[in-house]
């Protein structure tokens, strides 16, 4: 047992470590013969009485304090053990890896002001009159949670309802409920997910919406009001529909006709197809966009027609545009162009004669130009393919055989030309193969001294017999080639069509991955393949 006699040093008890008093009081002193120094009992245990700095704390653990904490004012309780290997600590300092600090004389110490959803670690130092310890080892990371951020609410109107999208930081803890209120008031509706359809609205009345978000720690402040929306029973939408362009033919052949084009809306001057469409919210409209026809490869065949485009759904009869007609080839039995949305150009025809272009469909496009042939003079020309705005050029000596012009629309927010016809092919000294109509149809091929045009500019003499492809997703026709031998030439392919819808109401869903853009208050969807749209 401890020797409780006077030690010769002021009557302090002495002995081995095991002889320390069993129920010491703070401030008791003991000579520890095992350790070889005098000790004092503190709130943290027995410490050396020598005048030395404390040792680094150990076993640092952070615990999230989330309940009722305001957004971005998270708190963590940091617990630790004082290290008895050094001097008696007077205070402790806690540092978070996110920059917050705190101090205290006992464990745990609470740090505040930490961002919601942050994942800091923590270190602790000990301090007394003789110095400060090195920092402890870092704790494990802790996810800091608070109540959620006030959400942001965006709204899109529907038929007696609105689709609401709610976003915002969760406060580091999953949202369990949104509570949504309309103005003017109808009902307060709740949901655990976004987007949410808020029902029970009156068509023709303007509404805004506010919301709060709740998680395990509490409920956020109310959001700012959404932008105003007005539910409607119908939606007015502008639409442009263009079918696939026709392919060009070979052997001094005609250019392909542009795909048929229809437009519904207010832009003028345009084809007379009608006013904006009336669409029904909640109805799914099926969309099919036609591909371009193939250009012929080698003498003896015409380019193929483009593929039809259509849209169908409640509110109107199915709207269809016809594919553009293929260009004719120089084989006398196939000299005329094929009819379509716009007609393909005729080929060179028989000696000293013309070959008729294909006819366009009224309200969709125009006729293809006639081809021509003068064996005595040694020149041969295919007619230009018809375009949405004009017929293809009729072939004549030393005249450019352009495709018919397309039409420009600003339905996407900028002016774009669609449905131009393909240029006719040419052969013979000083003859002129055509450019594509309004810069987008395929250029006609040229050889044997004939001139070729690219977008209305001479691009060379005898530059080759290949006709160029129409510009993609414009419903433009392919250019006719100028080659004479089977299998030696390739006419241009017609381009694929497009369907564009524009409304002040955003779609609730689409398929087929349309290109989505906005322009002012308009939501614009450009389909270049099959799909659907639901408002």
C-alpha cells in the first residue's frame, strides 16, 4: 500500500502507480515511483506535475447535430480524450477541415456554421501555460445535415393543372415531403418527389406557386413564388413539316425534288396551309420524319423518292407531307422526273428534245424542270428538281440548271431555308450544271467541260460527274450526275426531312430525342426522326 508517511517533500504520499489513492480529489498530489515523477489529479486523470506542454488528444469523433439546424448552419459535436502523457491541459481547440474552429475546457466541443451536406473531418489540440500540443489525428468524416434549403419552383401549365419542378439543396438529408400552395389558393398539396402535377386548377386563371421542403431535421423556409402560368384546355402551336427530299438521277440527269413542305402559323409569305394547330394537353402526338431518297449509281435508273413525314393525334386529321420526287435519268424510257412533294427534274431526253420534270403536289411543292438534249451541238442537261417556293429550272443551252428555291422560316428563332430542289447534271462544252435551290439542294455534277456551281458560285469546269447530297434535315433534293457510263457515277442523295413544333407551353414529355431550344417565350422541339410529344 502507499506509504502515507511524510515523504520528506512536504508530506506528499508516495508509492508505485498501483498505490495511487483509490478515490482521489482534484488537486491531490502523488509521488509515482514507477514513473519517476510527481503527479497531480485533474478532471482528465493523473498528469505529470512537471511544467510541460500537454500531449495531443486522441480518439477524436465527430457527431452530426442536425435537428432544427438552419440551412447552411450545420453543427457537429466533437468528442476526444485528453492524453495523460503530457502536462495538464487547460483548454482544447477543435478545427474542422472546412475551416470552422471552436474551443473549450472539456469534451465534447460543438462547432457551428458548417455548410449543409459538407463532409468535414476534425482535429484537436491541447493548451496550457507551457504550450500547445501538436494536432491530433483527424477524425473520420461526418456528413453535416440541416433543414433543407427553401426550394425553387418552376411551373408549366396544363389542362386544369400545372406541372411543378422543385429543386434545391436537401440540407444533406433526403427530402421526405414538399408542401405546395397555389395563389390564388385552391388546396395545399404534398408530394415526396419532383416533378409533381398540381391538379384542381381553373383554366384561364393565372397562378403562381410556393413550396416548403421537409427532411428529418425540419422544414425549410417558403420558396419565392414561381413564374405565373395559366392552365388551358387547348394549346396553340406553330408547326413546320418537311418530308424527305428525292435523290438525283444519273447520266446528264435531273436533280431530286424537295420534300413536300407544309407550315401552320403566322409567318408570311408562305405556303397556304393554315393557321396554328390546336393541340390538346395530355394528348400524345405521334411523329414520323421521312428520310431522303437515294441518288442513282450509274446510268439507267432514276433517283428514288424521299419518304413521307407525318404527325397524328387528337385535335386534327393526320397531317402528311409527301417525299420529293427522284430525278430522271438519260435512258429514254426513264427520262422524265418522278412526281412527289416537289417533282424531280427530267433528264436529257432523246435527241434534240426535252424530257419533262415530275409534277409537285399542290400546297406542298413545285414541278421539276425539263431536261434537254442537242446531239448536234454535243450538250446534254438534266432539269433542276422542284423546290417549296419555285419550280426547277428548265434546261437550255448555256443556262444554269438550278433546283427550285426553298422557303425560309424563323420558327426556330432564326431564318432557315428548307426544301430546295437539287441541281441538274450537265455535259458538254460551256454547259452549266445547277446549284441547289436556295443554297441547300444538292449541286448537279458536271463533266466534259461543263461548269459546276456551288451555292451559285462557279466551282470549276469539268469538276467531276458526281451530284452532291442535299443539306441534311432540310428535305432538300440531291443533285443529278453528269456521267455517261453505267456504274461510273453517283448522283446526290436527298436529305432527311424535319418536323418542328413551337408553342409558349413546354411539352410534358417527348420521345425520339428531339432538339429542344427556346426563343423568347417559345419552347421549340425539332424532330429529325420518329418520336412523340405530349403537352
